[in-house]
C-alpha cells in the first residue's frame, strides 16, 4: 500500500518578505544606470574630500607643533615655532582651494561618462 500524502507549508507574508531580503543578499545584482551615476558622482567628491581633509590635518598638526614650540620652549625654539606655525597656517589654508581644484579636475575627467549615462536615463 502506497502512502501519497504530500506535506505543503506556506509562509506568512512577513516570513516571505524576510526570505526575499535574505535571498537578495546572495543573488548577484546588476547595477542599473542610476546606481552607476550615483557611484561616479560619489567617487568624485570622495577623492576631493579625502585629500583635502588629509592636507587640513597635516596643516593643523604643523600649526599645533609651532604653537607648542613657541609656548613651551620660548627661549630656544620661539623663532622655529613661529615659522612652523606660519607653514601650518599656509597648508591649512590650502585645504579648501585644493578640494575645489580636485573636484573640478575630477568632474572634467568623468564628465563624458556622466553625460552618456544621463542621456541614456532621459530617453
């Protein structure tokens, strides 16, 4: 005698949604054009931000070392401290113009790709 009992179980809507989210993590995604556009735009600003923040930190540290030299060792390192502090101020002041310069150059470099993607999206 054969037993043809089939067991069937359906998940609730909440469980279905959770299963779908977990499954999406493991399926390779094809990037759409809007995602590519956002990624290219982020890449431009991230590069400028990273470099300008690094230059700003170096300038701030130089300014701090100069201040330290003038206040703690005023007798022997005062002049050196003033010079290092002025250099720090100059480097720190260059951070924002450097940011705008990098952004401008990166945008010029990536402009053809951005224009191509936006033309395809606007069709």
